C-alpha cells in the first residue's frame, strides 16, 4: 500500500476512485459511461448536441454519479470545470464524454475528475464523479452525452442500441469501423 492509499483512508472526507466496471476491450466499440436510459441524440435538449454539431452519438439519463471511460485510449482534452473529456480511442475515434447540459454553469462544483489530459485510460475505468442532486437543485439536466467528434474519419459510425432502453455502464453503444 502506497502513501497516497494510506492518506486517502485516513484523511477526513477523502474518497478513492470507484472500481472499474467490466468492459470489453474492443477498439471499435464505444461503451456506456453510465447506467441509465438511452436518449436519441436528436432528443437531447441542447441544440449543439441535438443538431449533431458535436458529433454522432447519444445521451443517457444517468442513474448513478460516476462516469466510466467509454473507450481505451488517451485523454486529449479536459476542461477546468471537470464536466467533459475528449478521449482519443485506440482506433482513432475522438470520443466526447459530456456530463450534464449547461453543467459548465456549476464551475466545477459537484464534479471530481479522476483523470486529466495526457492520461491513458482503459474502457470501464472511472474518469469522473458528479453530483446529480446538485444539478437537480440548480435546475440542470444531468444527461450524459457521448459523441464521436470525428465520425467522418470512419467508414461507419453506428449507434447499436435503441432509444429508451436501459443500458449498464460498460455495455456497447456505438461502433466505429474503418
């Protein structure tokens, strides 16, 4: 056990990152970062997402407060407010993980990042936590959106699950095939 492990167990209020969820290590698969109900991208109540300006993908109405990496790859961008990450997958897909709509208004309150720009991540690894109750108190939608921002670089980007179904974190949502 390292010093940081010991400190995280003894410091008041210290929290360790949650355990990873089981996830296939398929470079063409983009996985659910949270457990919840799938929402078609065009039904996400944010024009930047619903009009596809930020890529092809979908939303999930989260049931929990931890987001897991939807792919294995490298975090190529993070934001100061900790509500979004851009991860370049092993097959070159640029995957945007965005928690909440207008959540930037929280200025990072209620978010905890477990990774940052430059970190390697594995599919199913916890990457952030978020306070759904705080979002609700502030009148914000806690939908988690996952998109492929460079879909034109692939022969096929397909959403492989239906809207309005329940998915578990780590289950396949999208396929990116060259």
